C-alpha cells in the first residue's frame, strides 16, 4: 500500500493506472465475448441497427472521446479524472480491438490481418506499463542546483534516445522504435542495425548498394522465419486463431 501511495497516487499516476487496467480488461473481456459468439455459445450476439452491424469500435470511439475530454478537464487528481480515465481505457480497448478493421477499412477480425489488432493492443499496453513504472524529468518543481543539472542531463538523453527511435522507425522497425522511446538501449540497437528491405531508409540509402540490399533482405528473411510463427502463436492464443481460408465468409462472426 505504501508503494502505491508513493509511486502512483502522489505523482498523479492513478488515472493512468486505472486507464491501463480498464484498457486491458476491456480487451480481454471483448475477445472472450467475440470468441463465444464465434463458437455459438453463451447468451451473446452481434448488435445490429436497421440491418447494419454495429461494430464495437463505434461505442469505443464515443467512450474515448468522452474520457479524453473528461481527463483534460479533470486534471490528474480527483474522482472525475479517475472516472474519465476508466472511460478512456474502456474506449481505447474497444477501438484497438478492431484496429485492423479501421486500418484496412474491411471486416478482417477473424482473418490473419486481424492479428494486427492483437499486436497493437499488446504494444500499447506494454508502452503504457513502461510509462507507469518509469519516471518523467518534467513537471518537478523546487529542485536544487544539482537536481537541475541532473534533469538537464536526463532531458538531453531523452532527446538523443528519441532521435534513435526515429531512425529505427525510418528503418522499418516500428515495434522496436515504439518500445525504444522508453528503453534507450533498444532504440540504439535498432538504429545501428541494418534497415528492413522495404523501409524508407533502405529505399533511400541502399539504392546503389546491392550488397547492403542483399544482406538486409537475407537478415529480414531469417528474422521473420525465426520469429513469425512464435509471434503468431502468441497472438492466436490471446485473440483467437483466424478462420481457415475456405471457411471464411463475408460475415464477421
């Protein structure tokens, strides 16, 4: 309890914690319900209005807007900010559960493309979790000269690390770039290694370097071969396996 008071409540991180818990629980409960609907079990069913299937991204957008504006108006403390954080977390969970639908503008929930939703949820939850247990060099007052100097050093490190993360993003390493914003070593490693062959970096800097292009393609192939299947297995365990190709239909579930 003392840890919660010292590290979460006093720094004003309670709304962030509530939003993260609501986000994760909403995603897990939503996936459980959709899997039951898919299997034809339980009392649940699709929601329709006037013959139009209402995807849960719709109430998710509404709750995200309500929670977001409520959080801005409520500040970091008080019941209102905590309630807004819960609304925002629930809305974000519903929206990102159908991230692939929004990305493709098609109903790909139970297709291999639908795995992007699970990937985005896991990435978002990890990033918010890192922010929650981390610290911010901004927003701290009443510092002495040594503390001011330390904060300046931290700010410089943050900016340099952000530059590494941008390079990693330009090299086509989206996951490492996002996580690298919080963990400096990851951003550095991603920035100095070869870019993926389809990335903007490779198209710009490997254009006249056939050996670099070939090495990039080979390394990308081995990486995907090593990690693609385990990652898909984890995503299927969390969100449900896609429908077999012949069994797919135009209806979602």
